[in-house]
C-alpha cells in the first residue's frame, strides 16, 4: 500500500471505542462579570447521546463551545478518550458539528458541501467520491451529489449538514439546536430520524436544546442546567418523573406544586400532609426515609396526568373536593384547570380521551385524588 493510501486508510479507520468517551472535569467560564459556567463536570460514554437542556443563558451553549474549542475554559479539563484536548484548536479535536442554520455553502453542490472537510484533510479524490456517496446514502439522499442547496427542502438541507459533519468520521458529534429551523411536523419526524442515525453509527453525541420534547425524545440522558450549573442528570424518564428541584419539575413541563409537611416518620411508616389554608390538610401515607424529621416543611410535585379525577363524593385517602375552572381538548388528552379549597394556586389534570370516562365542564364539582406513588418530594424545597 502506498504512503498516501495508507494515510487515507488510517484517517478513515474508526477510533477505538475508548477514544469516543468525553469527560468534562471541573470546567468553568466567565465573561467579564458574568459567570457562564460554574465548576461543571460530566462524563459521556462511548456511543451515548446526552442532551444539555435549559433556558437561554443557562450555560449549555458555553459548555458546547468549550468542548468544540471555540472557547477556552478558565478552569478544568476536556478529555476525549484519554487525550486532554483542553488547549487543542478545534480542527485538531476530530469533532463534527451541526448548527441551527446548517452553515452550508450555497454556491457549492451537495456533493461538494459534503466533501469539504475531506478536501481540507487532503483525502484522495477517489476516496472522497466513495465516502460522499456512502454518507449521502446513509442520510437517505442517494444521487443528490449534483444538486444545489437552494433546490432542497429544509429537512434535506439538514441531512446534507449531517452528512458533511459525519463524513470525516469524528470522535464526538456536537448538535447545537439542529432542528430549530424546521417547522413542527418536520421537526418531530427528524427527531426520530436523527436518533436512528446516531444509534446506527454509534457516535458519542452532545445535543444542545431548549426544547424539552426534543431532549426527552432523542437522548439517552438529559442534563438540566440553569445559571451555569448542572441541576440534575438522568434518563428522560427519571428527569420527567422524578425531578429533584422545582425548577427541573416546571421546566420539563406542567407540574402541580404543593406545600406539605411531614407528619410522621418512624418504624410504623411515614405520613405527609398536603397543606391547605383555612381547610384541613390532606393526609397521605408516604415513604419518607430520606426526610429529616416530623414537622419538616416541604414541597411536592405531581404531573397533571398523574392527578386523578372522579365524580364528586368519592372518599378515600388523598381525596378532596374540587371545582373545574376550565376545560380544553388538546387532541391527545383533555386538560382541566382545577380549584381546590385552601390551595392557593390552580391545579392541572390531564386525562386521556380513551380512558377519561366522563368529560367535565367548567363549574362541575369533582373529586381530586393525590396518589402517593406519583408525588415527588422536591429536595431543594425541604426546610426546617
């Protein structure tokens, strides 16, 4: 094998699996007086897709830019595999990246766009042609080499951007709001398509998004960030069903927030009481192993789809009377806004049309049931 051919073969060979892990070790970043990132550590396994989720200014984009090499962290290290890349320039990190605006060259054809990174690496012409064809087939754009970007739909342009980033066989794949420019229907379809592609290629990926549905749909794990800090890391199910803080609970979707107190926590079991102003508390048996002592004040979160409704007059633990303030039909579910005496914020309940039974109208009296299995104690709200 000639020297050039050998170099091309080595450049196209997949790095060892251990080289595809990503570790952030105590990175931080300030811009003047603004603290963008605070001592952040995160480990991402080979082949894992992790979403960085949070509002604007939470630190997720700064994290991505530090990984990419566009910003240098003030403290800490960035490792890809066992290699410390903290001070390496972007072009030496072997990364692929797709932005919201795709960054395609409108004056170049599709094939030329996809080949751009390979040409910069001085890969041979025949190898470029082979890999461009292979990658366009991978992203379901076979035969598109000679079309111009302006002739493509938004979804097709996004596939070209993916192909251009992946054709160089990067160790880490970075996605910065990649679906933000697409309309809702196309965006939902591309969530599945992009996830399938990532799994098929087995490439370690960071997705930056402010879209909760996108993060839950596409990721193996979600990292929720705010004010430069990581608040919670977990699977989509863990983050949604078991939020640790009120911010996480409310950022991931509608959540009923309830003031409560710990009534008992001893060998006989635990009980909590949902507090009501000017009305009896709602007592519920609850596993309270991690709570400090009887009398502790706390807050609970419950998702609307877990709040159960029944006709008025029902009895049992955790059941209280309420009134429907408003009802809307959202296709997949009925959404109710409820008033419960002594709870000074509206509650929300979602019921599926398939199992809803009775549909309630504004002004209807209902029984509202709080199920202990679906009440989550918010750790940051526990107080003496």
